[in-house]
C-alpha cells in the first residue's frame, strides 16, 4: 500500500506537467503516465458510472470543491477510509468529509497514487494499471489482460522521439526511457526558449493523442479494469502481512456536493450561536452539513451509505 509516496507525487505534479511527464526514475516504462482525462474517457467510454462517494479535505478545501462541482476537473475520492485518515487527511489537514455524487473514472481497492496536473486532469503510472492489487506497489491488475499495451506505448514514444530529435541526437535509442528523458533535457537547454516551448507543447499534445489511441485500442479490457471495484467496494486484506489498506481511491468528476460532514475534532466550531460558529456556518454558503460527536459514528455512516449503493 502506498502512503507517503502519494504525497510526494501530488506535490511534484502540481509544479508542471511539462516536467513531470518526462520524470521516469525507474528503468523501463513503469513510470510512464496515463491520462485519466474526462474528455478522453467520454470519447472512449461513453457510458459512465455514477455513484455516491466521499472526499476528505480541510475547511478551505470545501470552497475549492464547490467551485469545480459539475465540471470536468477530477478529484480523488473514496468508499472506505480509516477513522485516523479521516482526521488527518491524505493531502490536507483533513477533519471534513464531503459526501458527493459523481461520475467514476477509475476505482481501485488501494491508493492509486493518482496525481493532478494544472489543467485538472489526473494521471496514473503504467505500473499502477499493470500491477496486481496484491503487489506492494498495488495496482489494478492489468498485466495479464493488457498484453501488448506496454509495447504500443513504447512504439508511440519512440515515434515522438524520432519526430522531434535530429538523427545525431538519438544516441539513446532503442532505450525509450533514456531517449524520452534526453528529449526533455534537449528542449530545456536550447537557446531559443520560445521555439523550444512550442516544440515541447507539440510533444505533449502528440503524447496525449497517442495515449488516447492506445487506450481506445484496449478500451474493452480497460473499462472493467477501471470500474469493477465499484461493485465490490470492500478493502482486501493483504494475504502476507494481514494488513488492510487505510483507504481506497476513486477518481471522480462531474460531481455535486450532497453534504459536508464535520468530524469530532472540529464539531465545536459549528455549535452554538457565538460569532465564530456563525462565521463557520456562513462560510459553507448554504451547503447542508452534519456535525459528528464521534468519528466512529461518521465511519459507520460512510460504510452504511457505501454498502447501500452496491
């Protein structure tokens, strides 16, 4: 199960897609990024699954969620989360759980380590799609189902390298991993920054377009891989360690906020008629909310709603 790695990934990706897309620290294509783009998914998987899910955040995060509800921007949500993680949050200080209804793009029984770019898309690594749910670096289990996909991605990236590099600069081919990293460094080091930035944008466009074609080719196998967990909704105990993941992960967009749940750690802020309590309630801008005096009760409520939606 991933923990701190997810935090690092999230922070790094918010910096720049043009940098992170070329970040391949491990050999091979394990760290190649797959776009979980609502626009691409709408073209490839026109039939969406809508579900009630939950998102843990801090107080400021509630206003940010309200701004993007009903839009293409996707967020990370969950069906199951430990009480401890509800309090402390995954990417934020936590303490608030927002109940949402949204379109499910991808669902996994463990932390998928999805990462957002500045355009609101989220991305998964190829290893997350291919790895087994039982692997330490847990994934969706696509390795035996998506034979040929990794090779197609390698050929697509190789084509882009050849298109944008002069023959004398292709010194790392046929190693696509090293060639891809070198392509970015070459564009970054050039003196004509305007021209190189334009080329970099073209590389990224070709990459996303190429990924869409490959995802469409394997769409019949990707569709159940991405959404079957919405039927199970149960965390699986690790057969070796006996541990249970602290949360699962769903990538969701086009959502509406149903209710804000205030955990026990912040319950007092909303109670009473003093100025501070009034301020907190007004800041929710009319969103329904429920205060919980015990987080264990909130956890039971979440489990009840999730089970009801199966």
